[in-house]
């Protein structure tokens, strides 16, 4: 059976070699006498090796310095919406948020339940179809950290150059573009990402946190939510998501085989540009969510057709052509092509050919 091309926004596409490795590991690992990866203890010598290898490969790929901890937690990005302010939002300090959409707003609302949080800048008035202008915008003096969302899956915006807030800690939700390009990790207090878009399957949340800042974090919160405890216990204070971590290890190996993050970033740009060229060259038949090219996402390409009937026809025809999960988010509508790291260029070109053929028939 021929598999459809999976444009799902998350959980998203996994490379065939990763899926093959996971299938074999579920059935039985030779290294542990044929036991399944689903069965082995998180305190076994074998899983110690998996954990160490995954951390090492992430450090190598992203250039993570020793000053930063690499944690494998649970609860997804929404869990981090709460865990961050619990650790760092002390009385008398504030958290600032750059509001670029649903997920940034969710993080802000959660922080408000814990302490004092405010919107530093927002693109709400433009329907989140552009990034806020941060020229001349600076956080208030009592700001402990500024939170940004690097890529916005619903609207198709992405910071091609992430902002710099000077001495104020920068926290970034990179759930939908982690490992898709090189990033200077040393600039960030915390980077977090649900794995299910670029790094692996759902179930594990990657957290990269500056140990110097962790040392200043609150300790009057439940133990399991303390970053310092999770770092000290090597992400094993409670049972970690062993299968999902194993999958991240396989994805890291795959990324290294592709040439690392600089190489994958070039491919990601090529894939996104191929779709944007069809949209921009369609004479208005396809209408991009994001008009400004420098604000456009290389992970989620979002566009609209002239009317609802054509949206319906486009999606039905795409499914028949083996192009799956192109329907836009329920709050935004339209068409959304999620083209994360493990989406092959061939899959994108199949979509491009279909878009051209659909317009020609319309």
C-alpha cells in the first residue's frame, strides 16, 4: 500500500528510517535480549545509554553549551506554559510576552494565573498574519523574562531572526521549528519544544535551560515542577517517556545523516519557497495568509482559495491524490501545508504539481 504524503501539523511526519527503527525496537531490541523498548526499565543500563546518546546528539546538533541543561519532560508546550512562571515568576517580578497567536496567548494567560505577566507587543490587530514590530520596544525594568514563539503553526509566521532582549532572559517556545535550523542556544534562558513536529512523536517535551538561571529558580513549588530537580535527576525524577526519547535519538541520527542543521535548513527553505512561488504566481487564485515574505514560515505554509466551494474541492482532490491533512486550523480555515524536517522534497513537489493542476482546471 502506498502511504499518503503526511502534511499534518502534529503529530507529524516521520522519516521512513525512523519509523523502521521504531518498529524494530517495539518488537524487540537485541541489546536487551529481545525485550521491547516499551518494556525496559528507565533505570536500566541500556536506557542510561539511550538517554546519554540523545542528550549528546542534541548538544552536537544545536551546539548546546555545558552551561545549559537538556531535559526530557512531559506535558507538552502547555505544561511549559505553567512550569516556566512557577519556577521564575517571583513576587515583584514580571513576565513579558510577544503575542503572535494562539500559543503565545495561551502561555501569557497561564502565566497570569501564577504572577504578573503582560503583553510586550502583539500582532492581534492584523489577525496574527504578520509579526509584531519590535523596533523601539523594550521590556519594563522589573521584567524577569520575555517569552516568544518562534514559529506560529496556525497562521504561518516565523521569526527568521529571533529577537534579542539584552540582559533580560529570553524564553522561546520552539515546538514547531526546533532542529529545523541553527540557533545560538547560549542567548536563551529556556528553549522548550513539544517533540511531535520536528523531533519525534508526541509524549516528550525537550527543555534546554540555562543552569545559572535554574539555580535562582523558586524551590517553594512542587518538587516535580522544579527544573533544578529534573536536571539533578537527569530527567528521571519520575519515569520519563522512554519510547518517545528513543524516537528523538533516532531522529537525531537521521538529522546527522542529512548533514546537520545547516543542511536541513537549506532544504526547508527550498521546500517552502517551492510552495510560496506557486501561491505568489497564481494571480490571486491562491492567497497567502502572510504577505510579507520575511515573516513567512518555512514550517507551515498557509493560504486560501477564492471561496469555500473551492476549498472543499481542493481538499477532496488532494486526498484522492494522496496528499493528506492539508486542512487549515479550525480557528483560521484555509489550507495549511506543514512541511517539517522529515517531509521530503518529493512530497512538497507532489503538492506543487497538484496546486498547479487544480488551478488549471478551475
